[in-house]
């Protein structure tokens, strides 16, 4: 599970290219064993600055929640989308993550004139120009904002799912491949929210389907 630390002294530029309603997009939950992959897209006002806005993995859960409220209030447009475990198994996780980003972009109430993406992979979004940035969520405010919205919405989903499917520790591990999560899978078997195309247990473990 990603380690977090509070950092409130960051002030990222709002975007890479001003004047075009540039959307930043990012995903959350790509490496999890269970639950959907979430993605968000955010357009921030040109010149916007928000102290502490940063890659969601560098922030505490409380700080993410507080920033998410501000982002939703101040953004020109924002949207969140998700693909469930069945879609992930059908498409593969990379394709599902990029599809979730497209669905988030589709949900924006303002058509983006450009898109910037965290990472090095993307699928063309119509004729809208796009640029990928490795580590983009720590470089541009709109991508950082997208990472925060995707992460906070996914965390809320997994906390609700923990009540529906108790025993896997999702309120703590959020579906990441922690030791306690894998022990629970070995004892309980996979839930309907587990990604069956993923290696849920180490190779040395008995098959879940014997």
C-alpha cells in the first residue's frame, strides 16, 4: 500500500499550457487486487494556485479529503469515472485505466482543449492534443487534482465495500496486495470485487479454484 506523508509547502502550476482549458487526468487503484480502477479529469482556472496541492500519494488521507473539497469547489470542471473488476479482467488493467480516464474526460462539463496525463501511456481522445508526463501528478496542479479526486473517491468506495464484504481489511488496505489482504483471500477465497486476472496469491500458495 503506498506510503503517504503530509506536504503542505507545495505550490504547483495549474497546468502545462494556459488558455486552452487543459484537463489533467490520473488514475487510482491500478495495482490493487480488488475493486474498480478510478480515474479523474480536472480543469483548473489559469494561474490557479492551491497550497499543498500535490501527488495524492504524498498526502495524508485527511489532507486529501480537505483538498478534494476545495478542488471540487474551485475547478472549472471535474469528473470521476470507474471501471469495475469485471471490466478490468476483460480489458486488462492498462486498457481499463486509460478507458476510465476517457470516461472521466467525457464527464467534464467543459470540453478540454488539451489533455495532460500522468504516466507514459494514453489513448488518443478524439482530436484533442495530449501529452504524457511521468511524475506529472507532482508537476502540474490539474493532474495532482485529478489524482486526489480519483484516490479519495476510490477510498470511499473501498470503505463501503469493506462493510459489504467483511474480512478482507479493505477499510485499511483499500484492496492493495498487503499481507493481510492476501491472507484473507487464502482463507475466504475471492470476493465478487476481486480481479481474477490478477495473481491474488503467491505462486507457492494453493490454487483458489481447486
